[in-house]
């Protein structure tokens, strides 16, 4: 049997898709990049904004024909949107054979065996056998979930209701996964959680975990997503700054530059606290790259609120930002407020913040010209002899020209001199040291 996975949403979903793929493979299935060759399609969904959910629903619509074309084909629906609409799936999307919501992800193997047993008299190896073996993906960057769920109640956000409360994975499990990644070629690990720096396990916090991961032999880089500004305090920043594998990049979602809106959003920090964290990061981690998430058009957002967001983008000196139009989510606190910023105005604000961010990104990229950077190769061209694409520790994507020495492959670290920068398209040349 062949399977094909389509993943929507954030890196947590990517990590979940990897884990579910490993469970499908433990049952003898092989992955295929072609949906037409697949016997089983798994759609791992997102519901953070309505548009994200709609994309999965429209794919499901198209899969009706796919399913009819060959007998025995299966559709499995998982993730956050699946959790939100799980009680409606059987009548709204009858082509789905199995729904496993985000809260049930740990029971995916069990639920899959039920389905396969029902349809094919399938007898699979036990879940315990799977759990005892930790497998690396073979990718240069390994995604490791350190916590699931979220204890926050940001008024616009549906994540806590579809992912549940925080559950921390034990450090030993996390470290075993990091080591397995390194053994199969990973140079970088991305530690994942909705508020990744609120991690705590038997009195050990996020900084202690970073310290342990940093000590894994062979690991070159640590990134983490997404930290919450509330926990980005001085002691944590100081400890992070002392760890050589922790990359000089912090993705620190701010959402808004207006204190009034931050309060309405229930973010639990002020603009001043946020900027203080940014300044301290810059002081302790020279050259650190800071990126963010921004929401425009939250209920009641005035021109003045929005201008404070624009001002903060500049003051914080972000290298890039994901900017979103507010999308009301059923059941959240904000959904009870009038969605009173008209769509054209949301769009105009989105364009303005985007334009400002692009210009700033361009200026920041220019500052890299002439510097030496280490690139972790993700993509190679012409067999890795002419050029490669990878990221700096600061998360800038760089296309590197190679001087024609030995071929370079994904996962290699290449010393590079940055030669030019046009927007975020940064170019460099490999150098000897
Ligand atoms: N846990 C992370 C964010 C997860 S959701 C954190 O707190 O930083 C990713 C991003 O989606 C958020 O940072 C926010 O900018 C955006 N987002 C979440 N809910 C949204 C909504 N209802 N409308 C628009 N954007 C939203
Ligand atoms: Fe959503 Fe807020 Fe939790 Fe992030 S911290 S997942 S924005 S509730
Ligand atoms: Fe989407 Fe769920 Fe991630 S709602 S953003 S996939 S946690």
C-alpha cells in the first residue's frame, strides 16, 4: 500500500505528519509523492484562520473523484480542523474514512489499526513495539515537539480549544529524538511548542532543556518555535546566549504594537516589555535576527492602534514578519466582538505593514554584504557542484555559488561570504574558512 500526506498549518503539524508517516511505514506502507499512485491520503489540517481550514476542505472536495477512481482507497483526516469539525465529518464529508483530531494524535496508531483491521483484516505490529523505537527522518533539520497544547487564552486564537492544555514531553524522550535525528544526518533541531519557552518538567525549565540539547554530540544548531514574549526574561536570555549551538535567531510573535489591543488580545505583555526583551536579546546575542507574527484588523483596531504596530516593526528592527488579517474563530472570546474592521481596510493595513516590512528586510539584508556566514545546505543545484541553497544561523536564506571543489550535499555546512542582497534574495560565495 502507498500513502501520500498533505500537511497544512504550522511546523507542529509538520512534526505530527512526520510521526504519522512513520506509523504508516511501521505498518508496511510506502510514501509516494504522487497522489494518483496512493491508496491512502492523509490530510493533516489547520484551522487557525478560516482560510486555512477552507484549503483542506476544498482538497477533500477534489478527492471525491480520486476515491471513486479505484476501489479500496482511503482518506484520513487529522489535525486541528479535524478536531474542530469532527462531529460533522460523517455527514458533511462522507468520503472521509477516519478522523483523528489534534487532541487524539497520540492515539493515531490505534485508530489506524481499527480502520485497517475493519477493511483489510489487517494485523499490525503493536504500538508498544513502535514506541520503543525512535526513528530519525534523515533530513538535515529535525523537528522535535517538546510540548503539546497551550495554556494561554489569546482572545482571537482557536489553538487551545483544538489542541488542549499544555503537556510537556519528558527530557529523556526529547533527547532520544534529537540523538536519533543526529544519527541519521541532522545538523539542526527545531524544538516545537505553541509557547515553547514555557516548557517545564520536574522543575526544569526551557533553559535547562536547551542546555541538555546543546550537549548532544554532533548537533550543530538549535532553533525553537514559537517562544512567548512573557517568558523571554533576562535570565533565560542570558543562559541562551551562553549556548554555542543556539542560533542567533528568535521568532518572537508580537501580534500588535498597541497596548490597548495587546490587553484585548490577552497576550500578557506590554509593548514596553516586548521591546525590552528585544533590546536585551540584541545586547546579549550580537547580530541576532528577530522575526515576528502580526495580526491586523483585530476588533476595534483604530488607525492609531495600527500605526503603533507599524512603529513597533521599525523600533524592534524585525528581519521579517508573517502578517495576517484577523479571522474570527468560532468559540473564541474575540468572536463575540463585532468584526468591525471592514475587509478592504484590513487589506489596506496588511499591505502597509507588508510594504514596511519588505523595505526593512531589504535594508537589513544589505547589512550582511561582506560578512562571513555558515550555511546549512538544504537544496543543491547541478549535483551540488555549481550552487546550493541553505540558511544562515540568523535564518537568512542564501544561494551560494561553489568554486567547483568536491560536491556539496544537503546537510553540509558551507562557509560563505555574502556578496549581494536584493530583498530577501541573498547571494554568497563559498570560501575556504
Ligand atoms: N503559539 C504561537 C502562535 C500560533 S498561531 C504564539 O502564540 O506565538 C500562529 C499565528 O497565527 C499567530 O502568531 C497569529 O499571528 C496568527 N493567528 C492566530 N489566530 C489568528 C486569527 N484568528 N486571525 C488571524 N491570525 C491569527
Ligand atoms: Fe494561540 Fe496565544 Fe496559545 Fe499562541 S499563545 S497558541 S496565539 S492562545
Ligand atoms: Fe494551525 Fe493547528 Fe498549527 S490550527 S497553526 S496547525 S496548531
